[in-house]
């Protein structure tokens, strides 16, 4: 395993700087390098990739049909492909080994293409703590087709929760809030992640009026991507609340887990800083900001001695917020995509720019959180 990954790491050094402008000459060179590499050339996945590269050269296109077909068939535990993802610039020619995770029976009725996995060994492009998933549109072909598998790296999600979210929970929430998450084991974190990513993708793909991948393009600008992340996690949290009879103990536990990640962590560790010191929040961080502002203005949470407190009517506030988003999405039956996009943008901007001067706003609170935690 290690030897194969090390060979892929060597290819990265040569080719990743060319990923944004792959031309036929580079593709031919890459193909030659894979073929003459004794370790890589023997792999079945390499053969699919080589066939695809050949097609790309002939058609002057960026298709990875055989590679993706192989991945979607879930035949092996190794992925080898060429990636180009705007939100994950470290990706290029990459590979990883993984182990599939058994999913609890109760989740099977929620249809999704998600594959929760444990990453076993990966090339350097996947090292960043923020690279926790592989989406079909991350391959250079850049598209997500219905049925394409989505990989979530459960052990990387779990580590982020253990290293960051748990710190926030210890220092920055009141003693009666998030009680199910205090003192949990690493194994429990992993099982909560499996529920989260499963329900998350289920909501992206099948719930609401503008599901993904059909409306991926409409939702691809950063602020709308943030709103979409918020929408699906709201749906997942509320599904947990409503599924107590089937989920039992997991219901409240997973609810609090998703809430902690969406509300507390992304706004804290999802922000990078430009050279001049200005904030550059990820779309996930924007979703935390919007979420925080809405919850505080509608009394779903409050700040007590600088700590976040979950108020008794939190669930009603979550329901209201989700209904508002769905109401805008539903306009698609009478309005054009451009008009609905405009409405979603207005709504998101309002959530981001809290105007209530009596209450603390998200940018100020998360700045404080980052200062205390990171
Ligand atoms: Zn998502």
C-alpha cells in the first residue's frame, strides 16, 4: 500500500502544477510515466485511468468514464484518478486506500449514494484536515451524475470533532447544553459521523425542491453553497428528532452532534486569512454565521457569560428556518431559476448581515471563539 502511494506522490510533484491547464502533451507524458512505472502499471485502477487518458487525448475532452464507472461499481478499495477541485487546491494526481464502514440498518430506508469510509493510506493531496470528502465533481471531468458515489472520510471527520469541536464544547457552551456530547469516546464520534454524513447526503439528493446534483450549478456560488449546507443539516437534525421511535438513543445524540458541527466548528476553523488579514470564510463557515445569527435573533440560542446556551424552543426555531428555506425553493414551480436564485441570495445576505444591534453578531462571536480555541 505504502509503496503505491509513494509512487503517486512522485507523480504529484511533476504534474499537480499543470492540473488547471492539462493539455495533450502533459497527458501523454503522464500516461507514459504510469506505464513505465512497474508498481503502478500492474494495478487494475491504473488501466482504467490509462484508457481514460487515451480517450481524453483523442477526443480533446476531460472524461474519466472508465475510472468513474469502476469507482461507482465499488469493486475495490483503491481510488486512483486526476482531480481538480476549486475548494481543494491540493488535489491533482492522487490516490487513496480505504475501508468501507457498515451502516446501521435504520439508515437504509434513507436512499443515498454516500459511502462512509475510513481512509487507510492516501497521497499528499488528501492530507489537509479540511479534505474530508471526495465528490464526483472533484475529478477533472467536473461533473456529478445521478448515482455517482460520494466518499466521506469518517476518520477525518471524527478527528476534527475530537480536536476542535470537543474543545469548544468544553469551554464555550453552558453546562446544560450539548449534554450528550460531553465525555464521548472516539468510537462514538465515528458512529455519529456515519449517521451525519448519511443523512446529510440524503437531504442534498432527495429532499427539498432544488436537490443536488440537478441544481448544483444554481447553488454553486459560495454563499448559496453555505445555505445549502445549512438546509441539509437542518433537515437531518429534524429527522433525528422525529425518528426517536426507530433511532432510539442515537436520535438525541446525533441531533446534538450535527448541531455542534454546523453551529460551533465550521465558523471557528473554517476561516482562512488573506495577506492583509481580512477574513476568507469557507462556504461551511458562512453557513455557521447564518445559522448563528438566525438562532440568536429568534431566541433559539442565547449567550450566557460568553457561552452558547441552547434555549428550550430551539427545535421550533430550527423548523421555522427550514420552512423559510423550503418556501423559497418551492418558488421554482412558478418562477425561473434565475429569479429563485435571486430570492435565495437575498435571504442568505439578510442572514449574514445581522442588523440587530442589541445582540452579538456571528462575525464578532466566532472571532472570539477562534481566539479562545485555536
Ligand atoms: Zn454537503
